[in-house]
């Protein structure tokens, strides 16, 4: 039971810490100084189709009023763009759309591996939760969990880092057409902070996994 309670406390702690980090990233995505300039650029759907032409990859674009963040759904080959007020006005919208466009041209095999491992990890975490509750944890199970988590992180990290850096180049190229290089300069400032936030997520989850493993083996 002690292991289960430790697992529960560590999980809540991990969620809180990551929530704060995500909040910081979201705050960084807003800068009122560029609101007027960004409003002169085409709407999100138009930006997305123009970016797609630049990378020679066209796929379906769907606007969604209910989602707060955009995403590329690899198995549907479709980009879902957030269409809430914030996404329409935010100065970072070009970079975020470019990010999803870059995801659409990444290796399909990597996307399949990322999706599969992410889901296996979610199921595994749930199983681990039950096993810990029943106090039936084994070293083999923990090591397998750690291995799956590690491979899943590596693949996700490669996909995200690649999308972040290539979207910066794509967004700069796009903004130069609209004489908006100052927005691209601001993106250059923003990206290292975003990267830091994402790596923080990987690091905190790795520490969490190692901590759970150690505690389970010690107690
Ligand atoms: Zn991404």
C-alpha cells in the first residue's frame, strides 16, 4: 500500500509540475506588441494552405472551434487547426501552423511508432497502477515499463525537435513574403523557451519513472 500511495503522490506532483510548465509555454505564445501586424496576415486556414504549397504537401485542413491546440493526425493525413479567438489573434499562430505542416511531411513510420508506443505506455501506466495497488510488482515489469517509456520519449523527442526547428525556418520564409521579419525574429526568441519546456516534460517524466522503479524495489 505504501508503494501505491507513493506512486499516487508522485503522479499528482508530476501533473502539477507539468501543468505549470505548460502554462509558462502558453504565456510565451502571446505578445500584444505584434497583434496589429499579425492581424494583417491571412486567416489560419489560408496560412496553412499557403504553407502547404511551400513544402509541396497538401492534406485536408479542418478548423475546430472547440480545440485549444492544433494537431496533425497522421492516420487521417489531416491538420486540425484550432479556431478559437486566441488562435486567430495570437502572434505565434504562423509558427504553430508551420509546426503542424512540418509534422505532415515527417516520416510516416516514425509517426506510427510514436502513436503505438504512446498508447502502449498509457495502457502500461494503467496496468502498473493496478499492479502496484495489488502489491504484485516485479523487476521485469518495471524494467519493461522503463524501456517502453524511454523508447517512446526518444521517438517523440525526435519528431517534436525536428518540427520545432524546421517550422521556424518555414515560418521565417513565409513571413518574409509579407514583410513581417520582426515576427520571425520574435519566434527565434520564443523557441528556445518552448524547447526548454518540452525537454522539462521528458526529464520530469524520466525522473518520475526512475523514482517509481526505485521505490518499488526498495519498499
Ligand atoms: Zn508537435
